[in-house]
């Protein structure tokens, strides 16, 4: 379906969202999805153990969504 006439000034940046879903019986996963709920490329951010709360950062996080990543592509964590 045609929505209108293309104008680069009216094209909006895509919006991304966090989505929490069951990964296994023991873990939940936080990932990034687009406005339609579809996964983007390399969407996984971290896994959370449901019993212990321990967080495992995923490697090779998508580098186009603005997170500060380390040399392995993991989201950097600030320790206070």
C-alpha cells in the first residue's frame, strides 16, 4: 500500500524497545525489538537467572542502537 510521497525530511528514525521473554525454564532474556515487535539483528542484551537474579551479558550486541559496548560487543556495566 502506498502511504504518500517520499520526503527525506519526514522520514522518522526507527524506534526500538526492550522485550523481556522466557528464554528457558531457568532464564529470561532481555532483547531489542522494533516498533512491530520483531527482533532486530543481534537483538540479545542479557539473560537473567530466574532463581538467583544473576545477569549474564550477551556478546555481539547490535552496535547501531547506541549502547556503549566493550571489545567483545557486550554492554558495558558501570560498577560503583
